[in-house]
C-alpha cells in the first residue's frame, strides 16, 4: 500500500484521529530519544544500570529514567490505539 492511498477508504474523523495519534507518537519517540541521548544509552534499562553502577549520579538521571519509561508506555498505548482505530488488533 502506498502512502498516498493510505487514507483513501478511511472516513475523515478517523483519519484526523490517526493523524493526531501519529503526531503524538512522533513527539513521544523524540522526547524519549533525547532523554536517552543525554546519557548515551540505548534504552531506559541501560540508564537504570548506569545509575546502579554509579556511572551517572542518581539524581536527576533517575527521574529521567522514570520519564523515559513513561514516555515508552505512552508511545505503546498510542500505537495500540492506532491499531485499534484501523482494525488491526
């Protein structure tokens, strides 16, 4: 399926909802990436390991770890919402 035909058979209200969720996913992904980039780690678990090993201070990295986890959870929820909207459960 090409992107130019992606919304062809989708009603306008649903298309707007999917578009909003897609934008939200982008913002969540970028915020998550920025947090992890501060510590040069690949994921939130690696940041927690760095905190446990005292490679980085406990604060504020622990708060950033919690934020990264929450951002990832919200990203997954938005992704699931898009799947549900499009009937791909």
